């Protein structure tokens, strides 16, 4: 019998999707490289210039979309990115006091 943890553990991750199958909601991710444009995750998406996100900047996955697309919140907004353009990131260590 499955425990609630086992059932809920895979709910946020979908290994069937191409690329980025290890990046579920709440995952800390890093952007790999640059893209020609960014697409916002708004109800009415808009194309934005790519310089809003620096290559290597970290963000948090806030939503999974079809075809391996992730909505990722960065410091300058939430954008739709292919899972293959993202890699897992480790949290920064806390600043010394």
C-alpha cells in the first residue's frame, strides 16, 4: 500500500516530459545560456528582451506546463522556459553574521 508521501512525491514531477524531468514545482533552478527572447508567464503572455535574466541566474519553478515547459520566477519576473534550458541549482549559503 502506498503511503501519502509516496503518492504525493511524484505528483509535481513528470518524467514523461522531454528534458528537465527532475525539475518539479519548488525546485531551485539555474538558467543555462541565453535565449533570443523571454516569454512571460502571465495569463496573456508577452515577449520580453532576453537581458531581463542574466545567464546563470537562479530562480524557482512555480508551475509545470505541457511539453516540458516550466514557469520560473526570477528576480525580474516569471517566465516560461523549456526544461532543457534549466539545470538544478543549490541554494546559496547564508551570509555570515
